[in-house]
């Protein structure tokens, strides 16, 4: 088990804006020495860094459309494309240049969508590039599920707009086949007094690298990013969150729970929060907890908090990585519960808080079942 933990607090001059470009050539091919790429096994990206030809397909189907929800096929010149997300890395720029037709899901102003809208993305082999835009109008409310499965080498950009006084819950599930590579960039812009809830569940794939970011378009915005990750032997599952507070009186919470088991299982969580000078009165906290279930697994956890103003309601972060709690196991075994079942109970309890918050009942049941299957397969 290898654990990395770092905390950075920076004051003084404002952090420069991240470099963005739609031109792939503006981003050199990384070597692995760069800070943003040092944890990622570049050789396992299957040509995504070089812009491999799109010789595959990810089939997209949308179910659960209610009143006020529309689905549209869009081209690169659509005004909403690029309105929230500007590529900050080479693969994001390649995905932007490589997609032929994107998907726009719109929720009309003041629409209240009771049933979740489910977007099924199924890989059918080969390399594919995707672009998805979720646009929730002012004072609207919706839950959207992005359910990934099948086999693919997939680079994806997702743009999320949450209008003023609107509410969006987004659940994204990575339940890929074991040979899949998925690199995704999710950019959310949260409007004035709007609420954004995100649940990222990553279980499948050979290499998954997701980068969710949040910015605020007005004061009073509220964002929560929850994560549930379970890595098996040989899997590399990497999540890099960024909350950019540049607007006063907004709130953010990040909480990722990760379990890993088996030789070569590797998880990475990089949590960045930037509080800019103008963002007075904000409240932010980020948390990462890692549970290592066997020898040979590695968890890297790097929380970063940068404050350019001290005029905040609250700002903090925490990261922990460890094995089973011996006291919990002793307590359960002392009451006649066998050791194997006691360990499973601890893992169930570890994930229970995140699963309970997922607002879609059939997804809660499915995730509980998949965690059970993971534990059965491992012998934990």
C-alpha cells in the first residue's frame, strides 16, 4: 500500500487562469513527469493522447423524458458547445475535435421533472469521442443519470449548465467492461442560488480518469460532489476534482469514498479547491476516505486548498487511508459474527452513506448488489 497526502495553502497573488485551447497542438504530448499526469499510466491510454482514429462507437439512448425535457443532436457550432467547458488538457481537446455529433439534453425553464432522465452510453468497441451538454433552465429541477457500460476507448466532454434558482442532481456510473479506457471531463456552471448535486460511481474499466470541475455564475450557488469508487486487481481509477470559487457567498462539499483490493489496484484522488480574492463568505470542505482491503493495492490522495482571501465562512479538507478498523472487527466478532462476514459488514457500512444519498431507488439497489458481488469475488 502506498499513500500520498499533501496539503497546500497559498495566499498572496491570484492564481493564474488555467491555460485553455481548442487546438490539440497547443498541448504537448505528456511524458508522465507533469504534475497533472504523474499518476496516470500513459501507456494504457490506447492511443488517446495521439488522437487515434474514431473507429468505434458509443451508442447513446435516452429514457424517462417528461414534460419540459428535450433531446437534440447538435454540431460543434451550436452556441452551447464550449460555453462551459474549454479544454485544459490534450485529450479533452482531442475529444472536442473528434466528435461528429453531440447530444443536448435541455430542461425547460421552471420545469419540475419528477422521474430521472437516464442516458445510457454503451460502448460497442473501438475508439470513440463524445460531447454531451446538459442545460437546466432557471427555476427548473431534474435528476439525470449517465450510465456507461460496454467496451470502448472513450474520450468524453460533458458540459453542465444549472440556471438561476434551478436544481440538478447528476449521477454518473462507470460500469464498463474490464478492457475499457475512459477519460472524461465534466464542467459544471452553477447559477445564482442554484443547487448542483453530483454522484460519481466508478466500478468498471481498465483505466478510468475523470476530471469534474465546478464554477459559479452567481452568489448563493451550492455544489456537492460525492464519489464511490471500488477498484479490483490491475484497475487504475483516477478522479481529479476542482472547485473554483470566484463568486461570493457560495458553498461546496466534496466527499469521495474509495475501496480497493488486489495486486496492482490503483486509485487516485486529487481534490483541488481554489478560493479567489473576490469569493468572500464562501463555505467549502473536501474529504477523501480510502479503505485498502488487501496487499498490493495503492491509494494516492492529494487534497489541495488555495485561499486568496481569509474572509470565508469555512474552508477545510481531510484525507484518510487505512485498512479495516480492528476495533470494529473485534466488536463484531465478539458477538459471534464470523471474521469474513464482519469484514463485509465494515465495507458495506463504509459505502452505505454515499449509496443512501443517491436519489434513484433502483440505482441504490443495483449499487448495493454490485458491492456485494465485489466482496464475494474477493473473498473479503
